[in-house]
């Protein structure tokens, strides 16, 4: 029987959707078209309830759109089908953590062990999952003791991260020492890393945070040196010029401070932090 052309036009979207593959959904996800991606993954699941990648990416879509409850449900569905995939547990932990940030104290206390368990499961499946080790460090550092926080464990896990990635691990350990109000320990590990630091993108965050640390300690010229390296490594980064502007401002070099805040704004006209500082300096000079 010949299908009328008008009816074919109506049915065409359904025909196309019914042939949707996980890769089609991933393509929409990668293009940040989360609404379309959700429809595609839901269609796949209707036809295959054991398709754990479809559940996983559906969860990622919901996470991107801040629908944490749905994201949690979908990651748990993926895990029910395949409990050997570390990424499924990692993103479950991410969703639980985001939900905790937007919850009250009692809800956070209920979610805390679930978050920790998710990340612990990741490293039990993948001993080299650096992000999971970093999340566990942050969990132990930030969570109150009653919710599982433990500064000893935070230090232990941050040192494991150092073995995996010296820069990331050092920055993490610096956060732990800062939380413990140990500025001399922060200074020591920063100085140790600084001996081997090179002017390349690997050390970008290090130069930024070390510079900020030096600035707070009143070591303005040393801080300025780190901020100059930032600009050298990342000349199109507004944060680099903003930091350099702060360095010059600390040294009371208003002209160069204004110059660098202006450069930051020229790179990103909506860069509010430099705009506010520039406005204050210009008013001061009137």
C-alpha cells in the first residue's frame, strides 16, 4: 500500500527516532543540545532496557541541565546493568555532590556517605582515576567530622594524587594545609614545586595559586614574577592579566595595573572582576 505523502511527512520524525543509536545521542550531547539528546536516549531505552551507555549519557544530560534527581536515577540504572564501569560511579558521585550543595544540613548529612561510597567504588575499579582521588580528598577536607570528614585521610589522598600528577596533587595538599591554617606548610610545598616548575601550561594553575599565596603574604615582587609567567604561558587568558594587574596594584604601580586590567577586559568584555577593579582605580585617580 502506498503511504500518502502528507502522512509520510508526519511519520518521518518517528521513523528517524526509532533508528536512533547511542552515537546519535552522544553527538547531540557533544553539541550541547541536551533536550534532543534526552529524547534520543529515552527512545533507545524504550527499545533496549539493558542499554547501560544510554542510561549513562541520559544521566549526563540531566546533570548538565541541573536535574540532579533524574541524573542520580539514570546513573543508578546504568550501574544496575553494569556495576563494573568506574565512570558510572564517578558521575553518580558528581550528581550526589551537586545535590548536596543545593540541600540543607540534614539532607547533606544523609547524602554524604553515598557520595563517599560512589567515589570509593570508582577507585576500587580504577586505581588510576585521579579525579576520584581528588574528589575524595576534597570530601574528607570539607565534610564535617560527623559526616565523614577526616583531615588525616585528606592529606593521605592528596599525596596519592601527587604521585599521579605532582602539580594537581601539590595544589590539593596546599588546600588541605590552608584548611588546617598551616601557611608555612603551604609555603614549603609551593617552594619545592617551584624549583622544578617550567613556563608551560602544565604549571598554569600552580603559578596562579602560588602568586595569590605570595600576594597575601606581602611578597609582592615574587608574586608579580609568577603572574608574569601566567601571561607568558596563556597570553589570551583574562585571569592572567587580572592577576598581573593585582600584582602591580600591590606595588602601587597604578599605570601598569590599569593597563593589565584593561587587557583582561579587551579579551573578555564581560570580565567583571577586572571591570570592578579598573573602575575603582579610575575613580581614585580622578
